[in-house]
C-alpha cells in the first residue's frame, strides 16, 4: 500500500523560515520547495526547506526504505500552504 499523498499530508505544516541551502530568510508569500520523506512509523516528515532559488525539482538518489518527495508550496505565516507534489521516488499505487 502506498503512503498518503505528500502534498495533502504537508499542507498546513508549521516550519521555520530559513533556506536549508543558502540560509536566506523566507517571508510570507514566498514560493518554497521542500524535501520530505515517508517511513511507515513516522509518516511524512519535512526534512529540508528551500527558497525558490535553491529548491530541487527532482529526486536523484533515493534513500533506502523511504518514500521521498519534492513539494512546492507558499510559505504563509509559518506554515506551508497550497502544497503540490513536484517529484516522488515511488509511484503511487492505484
């Protein structure tokens, strides 16, 4: 069975406002990308948050036993809003 949709799981998630790559501050209304992983015990977890300039749009090397995804969202008042999945390491099962 495939885990829940990462976009749905991450929508509304509280997060910090510093890019994990360049340390630039992220402001409300900014487009952000995030790297998230799913392990059966933990569910979807945001591992890294990136500003629009630094964010990856694909997953190049998979993590063993984890479903991974790249998400895109608007940072709004400390939360992720309007989250969409841009890439995912495992295809969703029908």
